[in-house]
């Protein structure tokens, strides 16, 4: 069960983005306020577009060794593979939660809080989740119908005592499909072939 905590946090973030695209997805949100600082970033180890939120993360209860995402950056309509390795320094119990903010360009689309144990329960995982090493491999397909633009996602996870599990942010740009077709004369691959890039 503890092996899924890292993927649960990432799945919540990804699920939130998918909820923006398909509002029929049930994410059981409750609205919260959250101030997010976007300066002074720190990259999360591994092949990914994740960054730690501003501030000191030495005392986070979820210590991340690395996160590898393939493809990096994610591409709409493609399979996304996530490998997460870390260490959970304390149990995750009922009352743990994740504050999530999703922005499209400068527009806030979602600002909400998820009960972490309720979300894990939907995946047949029950709290408490014992402390210890975490290794996760997840694969899922991103929707084809993600509107082009830049999405900014912020996720702060806390245990039941308000102690930080982790705080991550990411910016992902999805380009229009017509710019990415392999057979199109204006595709990135063809432009590289004729040495315009």
C-alpha cells in the first residue's frame, strides 16, 4: 500500500488536469485558500518537469529520491510512464490531504483540496500507510483532447497533523496537434531535417 502514495499524489495532480478537460470526472473537491509562491524553484531529481515549491523541504515527510517521467514532457494522447522512488518518514493516516491549484496560462481553473485517504480508498488502498521506502511504477494514457497551452499545477500534501508530506509544482505546455504531425511539412521533425532548427 505504501508503494502507491507517490503515484497517488501524482495521479491527483494529473486527475485534476483531466478534470479540467472532462468535468464529469468525480474528484469530490472542497474549496480551500492557498498562497502559492512561484519563485525560487528547486528541481525534483530525475527525468521530469517537476519542481519543489519554494521553501525548505528537508523536513518533508515524503523524501523523493527521483521521479522519471516518459515521455518528458508528457504528450497528449500518449501513454505516460512514471517511476517514483522515495522514502516515507511517517505514517499517512486519515485526515491527510492534498491542496491542488491548476492554472491554464494565467487563469486559475481549479483551487481545491482532496482527502488523500479517500482518494487512495478509491484505488482500494486504505489508510494508514506505513512509513518506509516507496517505489512506484504507473502507466496511463493522457487524453487526446487537452486544449493547447501551458498548464501550471501546484500540489501540497499534508498529513493529519498539518505536517508537509511534499509540495510540488510543474508547468507543462501542450502544443496543437497540427504542429506535431510527422507527415506535415511544418512538423518539428521535418524542420530539423532541413536544418531550420
